[in-house]
């Protein structure tokens, strides 16, 4: 089984591309979603985060308030690194277990916004990067998340540049609303399915 990472900056359209691969019956591991689930379901992860950041991040139901946690870490690189040291190894382990369940597939996708930044690229054989023009990414993210431009720009500034990601990738999908997506996805699918 070939493990293929798929990444791209905020608003690049990774989810849209993943949906197209899903139509081709490709199993997809959504790292960001799984990380959020681990905060709720993995007692070791939850305990480590509470020990590191305090009970201020717990809501009345005893659940980690992801918005409070996000507010703490996204403006503080040191705190973000501390959170990543807890979450990334747990996600990597979960991904390995998930791969065992899908080992009969020719290839799988591992979707992660910060694939390179988290070291997730070390757990895959190839990488697809989804790119889009900056203004289009900002517009998409503002609309999707109902946030201000400044908030989107701050997130973009915290992510690796598209140029760096492209240099580290074997495949690139251009989601610029000029080039058709389906032919790009099918071309990559054929290459991977025939590897």
C-alpha cells in the first residue's frame, strides 16, 4: 500500500480535492479531525493537555474547550509547540493503526494542513500539495470560518509557504478556479493506482 500525504494551506481546497478522491473509493485519513477526536476520546492525550495548560481549558461538561485552547496556543509559538508534542505522536500512532485496517488498498491518503510542519510527511511515501492564489485562499477561509481577514492572514503566516511545500511534493493540484480539478485528480489517481 502506498501512503500519500495531501496538504495545502488554509483555504487551498484540500477538502474538495479529498472528496474527489473519495469518489474514486480512496480511503482518506483526516488528521485534523482525528486530532480533535483524540482530545475528547484519548484519556492520555486529554490528561496531558490539562496538565500542561490547566483547567481553564475545560468547559462545564469536563470537555476540552477547543476554542479556548486554540486562543491560548495560536498566538504563542512555545505553547503551540508544547501542544503539538502531545498531539502529533498520538495522531501518528492512530494513523498507523488506521493504515493496518486499510492495508489491502493500493493507496490511501493522509490529509493534514500541517503535514510537513508536524513531521507527518515522514509517515507517507509521496505527497500531494494543493495550491491556490493567496487572495482566493483568504476569501475562502473568511467565508468558510466566518472570520476576519487578519485572522486568516495570521494562520497563513504560521503555515509553511506553498513554494516550500511544492518543492517537497511529488504531485501538485492547482485549485485556482481556472484549471479543472477532476482531470488533475484522475491523472494522479492513475499514476498511483498503476505504481
